[in-house]
């Protein structure tokens, strides 16, 4: 929901802060008072094109900020997270525009591009009359809107998963074909490499082991002398083990004579004896490790040279040679079994494609049924909105080219309109924003929004401009009623010249110009009745106009 709009030095506005509430808000005022400036200001904050004409004459810079409440489930959160922008419950969009045309964009005081600000702004607010390529006027959104209306979420997810599986398996098949072709072409080389590596029989960790053995052989004599000395010191006739053992026996025979402290000393000496014995066992293991399996220094160096030369040939580490052998074996296996392997992959592709096709066909059928229901309900809304000669149609066409198939199925969905349905030549359908006038287009959007309100995500903000162009009386009342209905679930703002529309609003703002400066006043009670009476009668407000305004407010 839009909570507040702060405007500074924009055209006729010097400084203006507005607070908004939920429900339907109406902005009224005489022509030229500055209602369009408010929309231009909001558009600037939402990322619309920055025109230097918006900067107030004599000012160096214009600025606008828009404050929003952001529910946890709002889709704009995902956009902000992708850009690393932290956001809580409140979101502030801010734009500055210098007199020389330079502009800067901010989201929660973090500098962003104008393009990203526009993307976020379009996700937050739908302004009819300005962003004519966004929302329901953008054909790219029509399929999504129809699926929301039809409740196709689960089926769309299933179709999307089936499409990705099909494409993944198709990619695996293409990769296998390329690999098989390459392996077949290089079969002779691969077989030679396989034979070479099998003959060499490299083992993981062998290089490190050989290097260690080489070190031992190079120093084996010195190490044996070292170990021999240690062995004699530990376990020889005059070694530590014998000496401590004899000391323990003597102490043990004299325990009673010595008294206090003798037992503790004996335990300590016994532990020392056990420690020396463990050192002796460790020494035995080290002595045993000097045995390098009959290898001599020359044979070890020859083996290392062969392994390292082979590793250089295959551009890998010595420890990766066994992995290279597995890879070559796999390629030969593919050459030998390529028909079976490729046939299995082709079968998977056929099965996954068929699964996707069945999901997409089911989705197509549901869309066709939903399209007919949507057309019927929307067309029933058109006559009261003075669009009785127009026809709305949801086109759901199959894309026969597989290149056009995608995660959303294989339908091309478009919302079309014919404004000449009563013509002798029959209706001619076309895109809404190409066929309808500004006022007609806004009323079409209103009809669609009202019908789709239950299926559209909540917390949307909709702004309607020119919606009452060329209408009045019962048609204007119908427009006001539908705006109020839409506002039951969404925040709606309407710039209007129609008293019937203004009377339906929960909140009423009057835009006026005093001394060349635009001002906005919140109206309630008598002041609101007076404004609606002015809209009914013009400059001279009569008693009949005031009475009619009161009746409109009562019925609104």
C-alpha cells in the first residue's frame, strides 16, 4: 500500500506531503489545477522517464519520494534481494531530477539505476494512462493473469518441471552424441592411451609413497645406525628397560622397610618401564619401514620418471592418472556400446517430451475453458461502462513450433478487444492499447481488474486517470461502483471529473491552484459535499446541486 508521497519543486508544487489510506481515494479539482502533476510526480518516483520540464522554474532540483507498506509475500522483495537491498516492512522509493536533466534513483536510500527503480515501481503500482506497456496492457503478462484466474498454479508448476526435465535430457542426449562422435573419431588414440595406462597401472598416492621410499633408501644406512643405537639404549643389556626393571624389583623387595611414599615411587617407575617398552615397539615399526620391498634407488627413480612423463602427456597430476584411465575406458565403452547408450537417452527424451506435451495440453484445455468464462464475465461488465459496442476476447492459440514451447506450456495468450462489434463487417480484434481510446482503455482495465480481483495478488495499488472521459450519469455511477468494489481488496486512486465517481470514494482530495502554486486539501463532510456540488453545477453552486451532492454521498 502507498502510505505517503512527498513532492518538492515539481512544476507548480513547491513542497507537498500527502498521506494515503486503503480503499478508494478520489482526486478532484478544476482543469489546470495540477492533478496531472501529482501523477507525474508519482510516476517519477516509480521510475518513469525524467523530463526536465518537471523541475519547478527557478529551482536547481526536483525530488519525489513514495513510501510503501510491504507485506512479507510481496513479489518486489525477491527483486530487492537479488540486488542485495535489505528491506523491512517499509519501502521508500526516491528520485531526484536536476535542472540539467541528470537524475538519481534510490531505494531505501541505496543508489539504484533508473531502470531497476522502474521495474520495482511497476511491481508496486499500476498507473493507467502513463505506464501503457505494463500490467494488463503488456501481452507478456496475459498468460500469467489467465492462469491466476483459472487457478492453474499447480498445473503450471508441473508443466514447468516437465519442460525442464525434457530439456535436461535433451541436452544430455546432445552431449552424448557429441562425445560418441568424438570418441569414434579418436578411437585409435584412446585405445593406445588406455593400453599405455593399463600397462603402467598407476595407483592413487603412489607418487608420494615412492618419494618417501626414495628418501629412506638414500639415508637407509644412517637410519639403521641411528635405530640400532636407540634399540641398544632402550633394550640392551645396559639399556633403560633392563635398568628400570632391576630397580623396580629391588624397590619391590624393600617396600615394607621404606614405608610411606615407596608404593607411589614403584608405580611411577613401572609406568616408566611400560613407556620404554612402547617406545621399543614404535622403534620396531620404524625399523620395519626401512624395508622398501626389494626396490632399489634406480628402480624407484625409473618408476617416478614413467609416472611423471605420462602425467605430462595427459596434462594432469600423477594422482589423476587412474582417473584418466577411467575416462578413456568410458570413452571406449561408449564407442563399443554407443548404439545402446544413445537409444536409451533418446527413449528418455521421447518419454519426457510426451510427459511435457500431456501437461501442456491439459493446461491448454483449462486455459480455453477459463478464457471463455473470463470473456463472458468481462463482456457483461462492458455495457454498464458505456462499452456496449465493444467485445473482449481472450485468445488462446497453440504454438506449433517447438521453438516457442516453454516452461509455461505452448500457448500464446492475448487479451484482445473489438470496439466495432456492431459493424456490418463484423468485429475486428486487436490489442487493447492499440484500439481503445484513453478513456475506453481505462474502463476496460477497470472491468478486467474487477473481474480478476479475487485471483490477483493482494496489496496492489491501482491509479486510474481519464476513466470518466466522455461519460456521465448512470455510466459514471457504474464506474464509481466498480472502483469501490475493486478497492475492497486493493488500494485504488482515481483522478476524476465525475461527481458520481468521487461520491463513491472513501477518501477525497481536492487539487487547487493558488497564486501559481498547487495545493491538495483533504475533504470531509460539508467541504466534500461542496466540492461534489461544484462538480455537478460548475462555478455557481446552487442549492439543487448541494442536495444532489448529498444524495450521491448517501448512496456512495
